[in-house]
């Protein structure tokens, strides 16, 4: 099956939280860090003058490269406006602004009304690991109303895509890695799981070791402020989605006086550590699964067995148990394993629009054909139809582990599993074992939860979706509280899927557009849907 561009873009935007559930791992004090980077103490004013005064050279965008996900050059927007791309130089280490520099890839579409142009609206689509240069054009028409007064701008954060993209395992190694059992049940499987993690991390260190200390969120936030300067804006107008809300919160903490009109959608809870965040996600995906099974059970035409939501879920669990014992035919010479099937289910739960694909995939897998579920898993793992992987997951683990200082032993992980299974019988083990993603990483992280206090910043519109599987609804209120009085403005969307603005809910889009385009701040506590 051919994965749709919309599904692929949505998967890119949400990759981190499923496979490597550490995107929200942080702790504002940074105590105990011995990471080689000095990003947390560098002063932005020390950035070399030639970097702040650099002029960007824009030209029509080429086709995305493999690290960005591949594909064709972005299509023009309505009216024939062409997407333009450029590169911006940033210091590898902000403590040494006159030292080595790296290039960040940027993309933009110019504002329609240049006379009423506000400035640039910078997007980060999350992950971490999503290529903004590839994702913004894929979603471009959905943000075209915002282009009436903004240049739409996005970028590949450092370590992502064309921005000194982190390299780990090659395509064949990744195929084998994703075939491995990520929920071991006995000592032999545990040994294989731990060794697989070690081998993957060794590949990352071998191929990208010098860059790994410098790919964290604090450096990405400093990059955004340099970008603001180079783009010629006094304030950073920003639209952050998923992990992009954490990045936006860190930026607001570092530069509260530079925050312009900002929107956080699908909000990461900045108060939760690694275990709390992953447990929250287990509950979120279980909620999304419950909503899916309830919808299925209520319809006479649902292809899945079961007359009640519980019976439908038990049938899904039984299928996964069978795949644990014997994988089935997938795509080409790749089989559908229990782990890949779980990944495929998670992928389809990101949007209610992909529930029909999930239903079809589960039905076909029950009959011995795992192709569709494997295609859904590929979309989240960053694998194209020609067998090439983008670098979204390599960037994801690198950024997460540069941020989070928490490391979990085998014993600690196993001790946490009962709580994960209670949170989600289906996804508990899958997310619980993910706690070991940074175990043995060559760079020490800097925090346990990020500091997003932004006293004095302009209002930030913070949107929580009650049915969001990856960034549970409670995270929005926590972000509002952490940003501080007078900064966070809470908006609730009663819906399904990851995020709110792209749900096309008229109420959400009216309020977001009204704030970004006209500066009209909604009343905090407003509910849509």
C-alpha cells in the first residue's frame, strides 16, 4: 500500500513520542550535568557578528533528500507561489561562537499581503526529529490563511534532515532493528534487546559522535533566536506542535522579551519526567484505542470481531499475541511482527482520519496479510517504499538523550512495567521498555524536566485536545501553569487525534487565526468542539 503524504507528514510530526518516549524528559535545574556542551550557559549576545548579520540566499526548493524523507520537490501554493529554501549558519557550540559552524536548512513561502505583513511565522512540527523543510510544504495549504500576513517559515533543527543530520544505523541494519522484539519476555529476549540497543547507540556514536553533545533543545532554541534576527524580526512569531511546544517553552524561558504571537498545539507536559511522561502516553494511547474500539463496536459494518469495545480490544490483543509466536507475511521479504504491528496501530491512532486504515489493517492481519499494518509502521519509523529510512528516529534519540539526564537500568525498567501495563494493557510493555532508549548514550543529558517559566512574555495560546494519544490533554494546563501568570492562555478542543488546528475544527481555527493574524487573544478556558 502507498502511504499518503498527509499520513507520512503526520507521522513525522509525532515520531518521538511513540518509539522513544522521552521527549518531555527534563528538569529545569540542570544539576548534575556533565554534558560536553556549554549551551546552557552561553550568552546569545556573544554570537559572532558575521552570524547575526548573515544574508540568506533563497532559491526554489529541491526535492527532499533521504534524511528528510525523500519525495518530489514541493508543489507551488495557490497562486503559483513557490516554496523557497536556504541555509543559515549557526555555531555548533554557542560557548564558542567563533568556532565551527553548521548549516541549518530553512524553507519559506512569502506572505500574500506584503503591505500588511507582520513578519515570519516559524513552525516546528515536533518529534523531535521531524524535518520542517519537508513537513511545512506537505501541510502548506492548511496554513494558507496564515500566509495572508506572514511568511510561513520552517527549518530542520540541528541534527535533523539537511541540518547536519545525525546518522546511526544503515537501512539494512534498521530493517533488522525494527524486526527485533521490543517487549522481551524472558532472559534470552532481554539479552538480545539490550544488545540491540547497545549496537544502535554504538552506530550513532561512530557516525555522528562529534555532533551529539550539541543537538539538544536549548541549542535549538538559541538557533531560533538567531533565525529571528537573520529573518529581520523583532519578535519570534511561532507555531509549535507536539515536541515543538517544549521547544517553544524553552525559547520563551530564555527570551521572554522576544516572544511575539505564539501558539502551542498538542502540548508536551513540561512537568513530567521520563517515567511520568511515558505513563501518560500509555494512558493516552489506551484512551485513543478505547475510542476506536467503541466506534467499531457501535457500527454494524465494522470488520473486526466483537460486539462490545472490550471484545474488539481483546481480539486485537489476541492478534498481537499470535504475532509474538509467529509473524505473518508483510511487505516483500519483511514479516509483520508483534512489535511492528503495535507500531502500526499506534501510527493509525494519531488521527481519527486513519481509523479506517487501522480497521482494514487489523482485519487483513487477522487473515494472514500484514502488509497494511506494516506500511503504517513504516510511516512512523520513517521508511520509504524503496527501503530507505529518513533520519527522524536517529535525530529523535539524539535530541532526547542530549536533553534528558535520566538513564534506566534493566532492573529499573522491569520494575516499572507493572505500572505501564496498568496504564495500558496493549501499549504498556511497548512504552515501558522504551525507558531504556538512552541507557548507555555517550552524552549525558542536562535536565529532568525543562524550565519553561516565561515571566513577562507575550500571551501564548496553549491548545489541549481531550482525545490526544501522544500528548495527553493534561499537558496543556500544566504548560499554562508553568509559563506563568498572564502568559499561557488555555484553549480546549474536545476531539480526537494528535493536535487541534489540523483537525479543521472551525472554532479552533477561528481563534488561532484571530490571534495570529489580528492579535485577538481568546479568553483563557475557552472550549471548542
